[in-house]
C-alpha cells in the first residue's frame, strides 16, 4: 500500500487524535474513580490514598501527597495526611515547610515550579535539599476556605509539568475537596460516637465503684446523691464499715473535671478504702496515710479535697478531719448551725502533711450534711452563687423530712436557683439524720 503526502498527514492527524482521546479517557477515568468515592463508604485515608495513587499513575510523577489543615491544633498548619510514591530510587519524603504552606494559604492559587535551580525561586534551597526538581501544588477549597492541598513532586523522566497537568490537577482538586471534607467530617463523627460510647461505659464503671446502697443503721437515716457536670465526674463519696459500731463517711472532690478526674477518683477511692480498713485506728494517722499514698500515685499538680469522718453509732459521735474540703454542716435542735472544719491541707499537696481532728456530737434529731462545692457554687443567670446561707436555709426548712427527701429538696432548690445556667461542676450531697432514740 502506498501512502501519498496527504494520506500520511491524515494518518498523523488520526494518531494525534487517538492519543488525545486516550488521554481524555484516562482523565475521565481518574475523575470517575474520584467521583465514585462520593457515594462510597471509604474512609478518609482510603479516599486520600485513591486520589494520590491516581495522580502518581496518570500524571506520571514520583510522589503525590495530600496535606490537610490540622483543625485539632491551635494553628491552621498543613499536616501530611497521605503520601504515595512510585520510584525505583531511594527517595526522601518531602515535607512542605512553612514557606510553601504560607504561600499557599496566602495566595490561594495553583503553584507550578519547574526550575528549582533558579536562585530567585523562594523554595530553591529546600527543594534542592530533598532532590525535588519540580513540583505542582493545588489548594483544596471548600466554601471559600482552604482545607488543604494536593502536591505532586518530580515529573518522571526529567520532564516538566505542563499546563495540561495543572488543569487536570485543578479539576481533581476541585472534585476532591468536598469529598475529602465530607470524609473528614464523617471520620470525626465516628470518633465522636466512639468517644461517647466510651464515656457511657466509663460512667457505668464509675457508678459501679461507688456504694450501691447506703447503710441501714438503727436510729440513723442516711442518704446521698451525686450529679456529675459531665458524663463522668471527679466527685467521690463512700461508706465503709470498720467495726460493728463504726462507719467511715466521706465526700471528696478531685481537682479537674472529666475523664482525668474520674481516673483519679478511682485512685482516691482505693486509697481511702485501703487505709480505712487496714490502716491506723486513729483518724489523723489514716488521713496521713491516704495523703502519702495519693501524693506518690499522682502528678504534682493533682490533689483532692476530702471530708473524712468516723460515725460511732454507739457513742453517737462523729470524729472527722476536713482536708481542704467545704465545711460540713451540723444542725442540732435548739442550737445554731455548726460549721465543721479542721483547717487541714488538701490531700496530695505535700507528702508529709499532718492532720488534726475534731469530734461533733450526734444528738437526737441532729442533721449532718457533707457536700461538694458544686452545690454552694452553683450559679444563677445573674452569676450569683447558691451559697452556704441558702443551703442551711433549705436544710433547716425541711429538717423534718427523711434524709432522702431532704437530699432531693436541696438538689431541686439548686436546680431552680440555677435556672437555665449550665451546671459546670459536680454536685454531691450526703445527709445523715439521727432519730429520737435513747442516748
């Protein structure tokens, strides 16, 4: 077969059109794969891995990487999320420095550098250090906000990036930006759901560590209630029988809130129970042991306030140590309210703290209230605290009620006082009422 000049020209044109068609089909394949990810259940890393692999394959580069804005930190720095490489040479992975990320965040447009040897190229030293001959970077923009960028490094076979490469990567970035953002939000939602499930489990575990029931004692009516400001809290209360006639009653408040405070609460509980059951019979010596063990088991900035006492139901007395906690309240018929304090240091401040004690008589119809500061420091909508006076007034006006009803009335009064103001601290209240028996 003989081809004339026109035939050869037509054949060349046809071949060129075939190549352009193949290229267009390849580009459509890339975009189709990315678009498919929209309706898929791929994780964020899977989506990013797909995008970088397609870029490496189709645009024929040694490396492709996606950098996302780190929304968990204090700044909006771009952090490498996924990188894909295709090279037979040992290639040092290139990390975008502040110059390039700053340029991208400031200019919000594509950046193509094909000759990194030029001295006026602002990234020349960094690029040469990492054997980067050329790069192409396109910002990812969602609703006018830069959420990251796609960057390609080193076109294969020492070639340069073309305008077609930039156009294709721009389309890929445009198609990918919302997909990546949606996947990121989906990933964050999954993490949040997982965290909420863990918090619910932690709350159940924490509740199981606290006494399931209050003691049932002759002539004494006891009630306790605790409402955490978050799913789990740092307040602690306990009832520990140390002899047939003696019970340890205590309320504690761990510094901080949330899960860290809850973990310390468990630590404090184990320490208090161990010292109460197996420690020194003297209440001050027991507090010194609790303090020493808590100090050695926690970091220096952690501490706990603790109101700790022994109720003697035969002698009808309450021997107590107040370690930096709110003053207890003792209401006795015909007497002014007594505030129970021993001016001792909170648990965990110093290893060798010493403690003093006092004894309060539990006369007939007396009421002992031990509480955490979440009650007295509850705020109303004007920023005023519930305060000690309101607490005493509530206890006094409902003194004839059972311990449980008295406890509930205090919580109802605090909640009514706070109104729509959110609870910011854990609230715990223990009520001990002595009946009218002999003694």
